[in-house]
C-alpha cells in the first residue's frame, strides 16, 4: 500500500501499490499493475506485503538535539522555561559523556519515519561535529548548526570573546560539512533568537551564510513576552 501527497492539501492512496527501486534509488511508483508492465533491462525481484503502508519520509524543519532528554518536560512560559530547564541541560551538552546520546537521537528520528531534519545543536563545536557524523552514518538528510549566543550565553568564554569564537567555530564546521555526503548534509548558521544575540553576531552569521551558500536558522516571535522584549531591545 502506498500513501503520498502529490499536491498541497491532497492525499493519494494506492491499495495495491508498488515502488520500483534500483541501486538504492526510486525509479517509479504507483499502481502495481502499471509498474509491473514496465520494460526493464534486468529482472525484477518483487517483495510483497499487505502489512505495511509505504509513504514518503517525514520532514522535521525544527528540532533541538540537546533538548531530546527534556521532551515534554516543564510547564513554564518560554523564557522562564529556557532559563529553568533548557539552558542548564544545554550547558552540559559537550564532551564524551553526552556523545552516546547523539546517535540515539538520530536513530529515534529515523525510526519514527523522519528522513530529513533541521537541527539546532548546543553552542559547542564538538557535539555539533558529532551530530553531523551521526547523521552521515545513518544516511539521512540533515541541516545542522551550532547554536550561536552571546547575550546571556551559557558558555564559559568571556563576553568579548564569544562573538569571534562562535563565528570561527561555525565557519570551521560549515567548511567541513556544508553540502557533504553527496549533498545530504548542509550547514545552518544558527543565531538562537534576537534576545540572545547581539547585532554583531547576527550580522556576522548572515554574512557567513551568504559567503558559503549555507542555510540560516533562528527563532522568531514564539510568544508575546519574547515579542515585547525584542521590541524593547531593538526599537
């Protein structure tokens, strides 16, 4: 059985569907009767089952790797929730102790049917690099970025050094991973949101994203308290 969405807002279902695959790539799909009539240059080995529904992989445009252990925890508004629950766990998301969590995250993502994911890592270069390795090893499409913060940052660098270090580490990750693994991997410069980033950091991230033809991801207007604080800071 096949399920797909050929147009926005439309679902299509083939009860007796078939997918034709060669060398790991889909050549054709649709009603089994039509696929079976195709003239091919090699014999076809049919694998049949009535127990499964085949569908395109899901696309998750926004997720936070370090927050995986905190899924569905905490009941505060956005900014208190970040300070109370999220920043503390992200602050510790570096070094060998957390490396084993990263492949598990991507295994769970793929196991739930998601084949493309956009990821914020923590501010640390090591765990962002490990995230790219895990995505590469499992063979999924991933757009990943090291979170960039210099206002209220949970890192250990002195404030005057945060911008230059964050930009340098992000650039280094980008040059290694952007468009890597035959284009399955891309880098996203990732200033967290306006409240946690100076104008200098945001402009630097934008310039580098343009220079390297990379993505840029951030948060925008998640709740009224954030909107008011951004208005106060940047008006």
